[in-house]
């Protein structure tokens, strides 16, 4: 899971799954723009390791957006039904756009919530991710890879759970 950094596009948001709902993502953040986070919703787009789309019915089609600004990475919930959570804190009420929130490396982001059926069995899972903020080639090289990211994700998830 590596990207060529001959010309580093920076900044980028790397997302590593904490609940086996997606493959690791490396999302480049365009200058003066944002990247949509959401559910795969049409024939012209599909989830890839380089975009913010997920094959997950608990997410809204336009769930959130992320962008880089002044050497920082921000996220904003776009009024999603099932919420965006950073380190367990919901960014806004249902249907209400949140204020921008700064993401930091090793934050845990949950897009949506687990949605159970009437018997309490989870039908649709949330997307839970460990965040790595990448601003340079050095950051990209230092980002967890393959087995290493699973160990970091597992450690961070255990630490986060204990602090709740």
C-alpha cells in the first residue's frame, strides 16, 4: 500500500480501518478545495484507496468533507443522518452541519453508527478509521504500512476505549 512520491501532492489524509470495513486509503487534499466523504452513490464513482467514498449504507451520500488549510487538516459533517465522530465526540446533531474540526494524527474518526435490525443485530456497520495527517514526503514514509498499521490501529483503539 504505497504511493509514488516523485512529486508529493500533499497534504493528504491517510485512513486505516479499525473495524475491517474498508482497505487503507491515501486521500490527497487539493489546494483550495475539499474531498467528499460519503457513500458510493452513482454509476460514475466507486470507492478506491485514493478517494473518500465507502461502500457503506450507514453513511450519507455526502456525509462529510475534508480539506487542508494552513498546514492543518479539517473535517466537517455535512448534516449527515448518522453523524461524524472524532475520538467519540459527535461533531453535530443529526441533520446539522458541523463547524470545521481539526484532525490530528492518531485521532479515531467514525463515520456514522452501527445500525441494528429490530433484534439488535447490526445490519450496517459504521466506518471506523485511524487518522494519519500527511504534510510531507517524510510524513508519508513514516506512515504505518500493512501489518504495522494494524498494530498501531489496535493500540490506538485499545487506548481510546480505555479512556472513555
